C-alpha cells in the first residue's frame, strides 16, 4: 500500500521509515529541505511540494499528517483541498484537539474527502517498538487503511483500533496524555522523597530496577525513569522546568465540563505550571503573611 506523509519531523520520519520497512511505499513532504534529505536517506520518496506529493499517489489517495496541532493543520488542509479528489482520505496523526478534528471532518466531507483522527503514542521509541494508535472515523475508511495501521502498531493485531466516530481518536489520546501527566508526577514525587532520605543513602537507579520486575507499579514509564536515573542520578544540568503539550489542559477542561472529578491529573498539570515560576510572587506573599501574623522569619531573596 502507498501513503503520503506530510511532516517529516522526527516522529513523522520514523513512522514513514517503519512503513517502508514493512514493504509499503511512502512519499513524504516537509517544507524543510534538511528534513526531506534525511527522509530520503531512510528510503522515503521525499518531494519538495504538496503538489508533487499528491501527483505521486494513485487514487484514491491516503495522506497522513504529522504536523503540530493548531493553525498549521488547518493551513495544511486548506492547501491540500484543491489538490485532492472525492474518496481521498486524510489521517491526522498529531495531537489535535478532538473538537477541531470533528470540525475538519465535516468541512472535508463537503468535498467528499474522508478524515480520520488518529491519536498516536509511542514517541521516539515507536520506530522500533511500534505505535499505539487510537482511530476515530468511518469504519469502512479505517478498514481500507488497516494495512497502514497494522504496520505502524506493535503487531498487526494489537496496539491499534477504531475507537469510535470522528473525534474519538484524539479524545482518547487527550485522556491518555492526562493519565500520563498523573503517572509521571507520582513517580517524580516518590523518587524525590526517596532522594531526600539521605540517611539511607539509597541508590535510586537500583530501586527503580527492583520495581521494574514483579512490582505493581512497573510500567514502560518506570523503565524510562530507571534509564534516566542511571544516566544522571543527580539530575545535574537539568532545570526544574516542565513543559506541557496542551493535552493535559484539555483533559482538565473536559473533566470540568463533564463534572468528573480528576484531582490527580489536575494537580499534575498545576505542578508543571508551578515549575515555570522561578520567581514566585505567591510564595513571597505567603512568607510575608507568616511574618505578619506569627513573626516568622523571612528569608532574604
């Protein structure tokens, strides 16, 4: 089967490379010449424009978008629409908001173009381990593209599936990332407590290694944590500043809209926001309050 890949950044190129290894033909486009050159070296047919990309594919075409969520997705679709024909299919494999995916699907349907939203998990390890794929959209279109999903997944019959109508794929990925925030925060806090207990002189990498086998908290995330602790047990050279992709925020907002209590995920998001405040006015004010009512000492800053 053949596929057009739009976006040849690290994850897009890795996905395309995995498909090529499985015997599929992939034609890729990226606005960056360096990304195209790198992709070509991996056996991907890289072209210099969307026009060339569409022309290189036989109808009905299938295109996969791996571009950042937001306005760039809309601009890419606007550029593609005049080039495509009825019964062509587009898969958005990025981290788009599920509400945007539903809007885009309705818009493209007016031109007879199918749209699937595919929540994609696997990160930089997907090339070797496979990707977890949560697909939203028409059943028949999903079935048509099944060879692509099966090749990207960890195995042909596991790690992927149609989870519901358009929007469901990105909704599931949004919640997946919210859960990920909570799990990461729990591991980080636990190891911070272990690290602070200086009298035991704990080897945190050793503890993580022990937990990896037989423990109820074992996970791939713990495996990665153990690797990080082995490489840099003191976390030297790493600033205590944690970004968020946006999906954690969307998850919390959705929980509020649905009246679902999600304190763990919510607090993990707030902790990420807190990590970015290197000069916290709120903390200074708290110290001043304690001084006002109790005469507690204020540390000079």
